[in-house]
């Protein structure tokens, strides 16, 4: 496997994660060069990733690039002992078991910190490591519902609607990776590791952002607003002659530029729309008037006209159209790796670093692909490795 030289290349990460939130966390580290060892059950004991789809599928492949693969039976004492041997020199362990599982296996933070006090140990769960819901199984859509997101998503009166991506899973993983990097920075001062925790429920509650603060500070419970922004008006979806577009024209100055670019000076003269408060009160009438105009021409026409006037707007793409957009291509979010054996295109990182950017240097490992290599690095002989395989320890 090529070395993923990068800002995190001095760190070794033991990846015990499955499904999505945990692999998302580890991917953030792997793409910036961390030496990741993905640990899975031996082939005869492996039950597959229940939500990750087939190993050769696009979902699994996109989550597990830039890793080496090791099989290890953590239900056996020898397997646990081998993990502790790996942990002696590792920097980070990431897991997303149910909270009680790691303790039962003897691979919890306290157990591994005894063999390496500098270890940063990250746990991602559905609801937290303790508390009344700690033992419950976590699932993205459950967190979306309990975290308040589904109550404000969708059209007014439609009933709860899930978001089209596993946003709680993804954010919990990203926040955990941020916590890991904070802990690694702090370790440079204290010399000590610590336990980093994140959960789907916490991540989803945090992601409510201004909607959460509206309740906490003002006592306002947000409702479904559909495609209309709850506070910036007019902001929403408008039909054109060949599709739909977004327009965001909040504030008096941008609203004036928008109306002029649409050729609707009459809307500026309308007393109902003179102020932000008035535009909010008469939102439906204003949106209908705007859409009466936007339906007279194409999305491309209005996107060009409004952008020239300095009004935030844009087309509403399907996913294939998004990747075909020239700006998206310029940003390089779709990253192709051709190592001479296979070629695949992955979703790249959204963070640009001028000297040490993220790199995708290897395709996801086959199950246990690097087991022998990693064990030899630990000092095992081939005979010892063969014996471990025969007894399904690895």
C-alpha cells in the first residue's frame, strides 16, 4: 500500500468501526495521511457489515479507502491480547459498538489506556455512553426524529420527513474526528491521551443550530417551512419554464436588486413588500408574484440575470447534474484513483490545504488483506501467523 504522506502521517489509527458514523470519522483521518488499520473478524466468523452494503459496493468502497486490512477475532482472549499489543504503539482507536460491548470484550478505554496512557480513544454511539438510552441501538433516522430535524423538514402539514442523507451518522463521525484531533493536539502538551465521545443524538441536536437557539433563547418552536427559509424572505424554490431554481433575496438591498433583475419594479412599489416584516407576513403572495415571472423563461436565463445583479441564486440539480457543473469539476470533489490494477472515483474531501492536501492513495482493502504484513511488523514469524490463522484468531 502506498504511504499516504500528509499532515497526519505520524499517527497510527486502529479502526474497529462498522456501518457509517465510525467509518466516516476514520476516513477523515485516513485521507490526511493517518496510518489506518481496519480491523474485522476473520473470514469464517465475519457476518458482514449490516448497513454498509456489499464490500464491492460503492458505499463501502467510498467509506474505507486509504486503509490496510487486518482480521482479528476480538471474541477470543488471544485476539484481545493482540489488539492490546497493537494499541501499545497506536495513537488512536475508534469504535462504534454499543456502549456495553467494548467493556464486555475488555477493549474499552480504561483497559487500553493501561497499556498506552497516550492513547486517544474515540467512541461513537447512538445516544451516548451512559444515561437512560445508552443501551438502545442507534440508527440515523431514529436520531433525525429524536433530534428534532424531521419535525422541521418537509412541506407545512405534510408530517415528519427524513433528510435524504444520513446526516446524523455523518455529523457524528465528523465531530468525532474533530474531537480526536483536538485530543491529539492537547496530548502534545500533557503527554496523555483521553476518551473522546460523540453520538448521533448529540450531533443531530447540534446541527439544528439557529433553530435550536430560537427555542433555547426565544421560546420559539420551529415548524415545517418547506422550501421557504424560515426567517430570510423571499428565499425559496421557484419554478422556471424548464425546471426549478433557488433564489435567496433577503434584506432590503438584495430584494431591490432581485425585483429589478426580474423586471418587477411594481413589487417594489407594493406596500405589502416594503419591509422585511411585510414580506414575511405576505410571503405566499410575494412568492406567487415572483414565480409568475420566473416561469416565463429558463433556469439558465434567470440564474445568469440574477447573478449579474448580485442576487444569490442557483439551479436545483440532480446528483449527476451537480457533478457535471464546471465549478464542481474545478473544485475536484470527485477524485479518481487509478493504481494500475483498478480505477475508481471517490467523493473527495471538502477541505483544501495549500501544502498538505487530502489524498486518496489506495482502494479499500480486501478482508484481512494486510494481516500477514501487519503481524510481521509486530514481530510474528510466518509459522506463528499460520498458527493464529488455523485457530481463527486472525
